[in-house]
C-alpha cells in the first residue's frame, strides 16, 4: 500500500516542504479514518524505518577490525528493513 488521498503527510512546515536532507515525513491516516489497514500500514512503515536506523546505528558502533562479522550482520539487518520500508 502506498499513500493515498486518505493519508496525510506530516512535516514541520504547514506547506508540507521537507527540510532536506534530515527531516523525514510522517504518513498517517486522516484523523477521522477508522480503517485498520491504513493505521496498520502507517505503524509498520514507521517501525521498519526505525529498525533500519537501529541496524545502521549499531553497525557504526562496530569497528570492522574488531567486530567485522557482527558489523556485517547489522548492515544486512539495516538493509533488510530498509528494503521493506521503501517497498
């Protein structure tokens, strides 16, 4: 599912403009929307983004000279969630 007219893209600016490259938009169902599928999609999208960031964060804390296997695993974890998030 991709954002539809029933979804609202939230940014810090009322115009919807993003502060590149750091701000990430938040996509949520409209306030009055009671469709559980759209709420579940928004929740899953947020969670996959956070999990991808956590994988990258952990990889950045692991020097390849000391923890190459674990770093590679963390990067694969981040890539897996990132690919789900952007699908």
